C-alpha cells in the first residue's frame, strides 16, 4: 500500500494511458485542462463531422474536448474533405461532359447535370469523412 499512498500524495501526476496530467488539490487530483485555443474556421464538412461524432462517437468527442484538439481535428477533416470534393467534382464533370460549350448551348441541361454532380459528390465526401 505504500506505493499507492505515495502515488496519491504526489502534487502532480500523469496518467500514462490517457496522457492527461493531474494536480493534487487537497484530497483530490484535478485534471490539468489547458485551453489550446486555435482559431481555425471550420467549414461545412467539419461542422457536419462534429455533429456526427457528437451523436455517434461520444467517447472520441469527449477525448478531443479534454485534450483540446477538437478544433484542429475538425479543421483537418474539413481541409481533406474540401480537397476530395474539388477533385471528385472535376472528375465527374469531365466524365459527364459538363463543359462551357454545353452551358452556352443548353443552360437547363448544364444546371441539371451540375446539380446531380454536386449532390453525388456531397454524398460521397460525407460518407467518407463519417466512416
């Protein structure tokens, strides 16, 4: 019991499993939660992913809150999703023959194809970031 007593009496401890450090305050160890305020602007895909992890992965969401890495993580997800979206949108547009010539000749057809491509790419990217 001596080892356990020494552990509990230390002023500062760190949980090796979670990486969270604690400071003793009286009889309790309080987590040292430091705000790493990063001012990343989170776009549409990042916000959608935030909602997804809140609803479907609450432990991961809580871990990000505790470690302060949520904003940076969502920013990274958003950047990757936008890169994927742009790449897929260009590929689908080329595959389906959506050109400036089509736009000049038949605007309604062009708008319909562009909307279909946008909806398909949105769904693919959303499925990818939430898997």
